[in-house]
C-alpha cells in the first residue's frame, strides 16, 4: 500500500524548526524584560547602586553585588546609610540613657516673637517619641535657651528663610529616613485640643499617608472648606461647598481642594510620602505655593483615600503676621482661582517689585508668592509635556457610553 503520510520523526523535526524563531523571540523578550525588572527592583528597593568589579579570589556571588553609589570601595559592614537628629555627648555615655530613639520628627520655622506659642507647641510633642528641629528665620537662637527643652532640640538658623527653604536643605529623605512621620508646622498654631500620640494612632488606623489636624473654624483663619473641623467626626476626606466662598465642591468632586488636599501650614507626611514631596519642592521657590494642589501624586495610591483631615485632634490657626505676614483669606481665595493648571496669573513673572518700606514688606512677600505660584505651575506643565515616559496616575479615565 502506498501512502502520502510523512514519516513521524521528520514531521516532528519540521514542527520544531518552524517554532524555533518564535521561541528565540520569546526568550529575547523575557531576557530584556527581566533586565528591566531587576533594574527597577534595585532602584526602588535598594537605591541607586553600581556593580563594582570584584577580585577573582572573591566568591562568584560577589560578582553581581549591588552597592550604593559612593560606597563601592568600602566593605559593606562599615556603610552607615541612615542618620538622625539625636545629639551625642563629646565624651562618655549619654547622661540620660534613652529607652528608644524618637521615631517621628517635628520641624517648625520660628521667630522669637512667637516664643511663647512655639513653647506650647513643642510641649505637645514628647521628646521620647519626637525629634524636634527649630528653623530660626530671625537668627535669634540664644533667646530660646531658657526653655527647658531647648538644649534637647536641633536649632538651625538662616535669616529671612521660609519653612520650605529649610526643609529642602535640611530634611533630605535620606537624612530623615529613620522617622515614620514628619510634621512640618507653622508657628502660629493653637494646640489646646491636640494630642500627638492620639493623632498618630488615628493616622495609622486610617492609613493616611498625608494628613493634617482640622482647623477650628470658629476661632481660626480658615482658607479652605476641606480643612474645617467637622464636629462629631474623627476623620474626613472630602468637603461639599455648594455656595462658596472659594471653589465649589460637590459630592462627586475628585480634585483638590475638595478632596485629596491639605494646607501647607500643618502638614504631616509619612516617610514614603515625604520622599516624594521633597523631590517636588523646588529649590528656588521658597514659598512652595502650588505644592499643596499636587501632593496627591505623593499619596502612595488613591489621594481621595490616603489624604485626610483629622477632626478629633484639631488646631486653632491664629493667622499671625510672621515672616512677611499671614496671607489672609482674601489672598488665599485668589490662590484657589490661580492654582488650576489651566489658569495663568496675569503678568506673572513680569511683576516688578520696587524698593518698599518696612510697612509694605508683607505685600511684597505676597506678590513674590504669586510669582512663584505661576513659576511652579509652568514648570509642572513643562515637565509633563517633555517627559514622554510619564503617565499621569491621577488622571480619571474617560467614561464609556
């Protein structure tokens, strides 16, 4: 009998040869993809690192060892990657042996005129749980020496510099990596109804990456509806503001300042959110206007969930004229209007501030803040436009009919 059927071994070889190109292509894709995944893992979890050539006498396992930049020539055990704000004696053991090191950080920009109020704030943060840094914008450090806690906190002095100027230069994420939460507060806050321990418990329980204590609207200068205290509430994450003043907020509003927003007077950052926020602070824009509307990108996920206002531990905002003065409700209403990415401040970047008398200094600071706001917005737009690889994680997908 004659048959046209190909012999079985030959058919198998033919099939294998036909699949070979596909197998090679898949292997190449897998190899390249694995390289990107390994690189991404190293950058995200190990930090920037280099592969340092190891002598042939070393173990094979050392050949691909990742070492942080700058430590390539050092033995691993001598590398100290973190630091803290704890002061050490010049000789001998510490006079008072601490059971534990502080796990959180409080930073405040201060002037001697608000010494009494700052004293009340600092006393709310036990030094067993908090490292404290005072940023002296008036240069007067010795005037604080009589306070019982003064020698236990870190003092940094620079004339006429803002809280964000200090934070950018002295609170690098690698420097404060030991601390779970970073409190960056103004000096004009009333803390009669605030307890730091209870606040942290609530933040952890609610999973808040960025937060702030609510503001008592009856006794305070309040700029945004969202930050007002809601009585009989522990935490809230959105505000409804149908009639103003300020920006209108509805039940379905998904953008700041209706949700996913805190003010810059008393923000509290988790360690991971601060690492993101620090990189967004512009080195030369010292007032940090506009940063609050973009903090949702640092919320480590859904900003409407991971950013919130703690009502049960709340503050009074005194609105005192410090370092150029409080911006005032009228000014902040204007900031709301200008903070939209689609709006540009008229003549921004071209405002000329002539020599001013001391009585006009506050107005000059406000004008400069508006100019910086516009600069920040333009830089954000430029960065988005030029970064071809960036995908907006907060962009709402279009609704399908």
